[in-house]
C-alpha cells in the first residue's frame, strides 16, 4: 500500500524564521516498511525544512533532519507505526517550497 503526502509551503510577502510555521500532513508508516522517500523543490540555505517523527500516539514530535538543499527521492529510515511530517524552518518572502514524502509497502 503506497502512502504519499505532498504539498507546498508558501509565505506570501513576509519572510519567516522559526520552525513550525507551516506543517505538512502526517505519513503513518505501515508494517513491513523500512524506508520513506523525500523530495523537495525550492530548498536552499535560506529556505529550509526539517523532518519530525513520533514513535507513539500522543507523544511529542522529535526533530530529525534539517534540509537546506533540494532532495530527490532521498531515503529516510523508518519503522512501522511511526508518524512522520515535514516542518518549515526558514523561508524567504514569495518563495515556494514543494515537498513529497512517500512510502511503499
């Protein structure tokens, strides 16, 4: 079963710095899956995102990796039952950051 979360982080006319300004939908890792793929467009030193995960429902999100360059099908090690999301960290005004998180099981 494939699961994909994709979208665009946009700023309008105001730049921001501060994690959590925009948050993607969540990918729930199915049984038998050990990796997830990340693709981004528009990431650079001034336009960054990071992955976060929780290992049990109701627990706090934990920061994983910050990305400040474009990614193409970057493999991320995951475990069944984890929940993953992408969070904007910094973004220039008028700059779109496109993303896709996908798992195949």
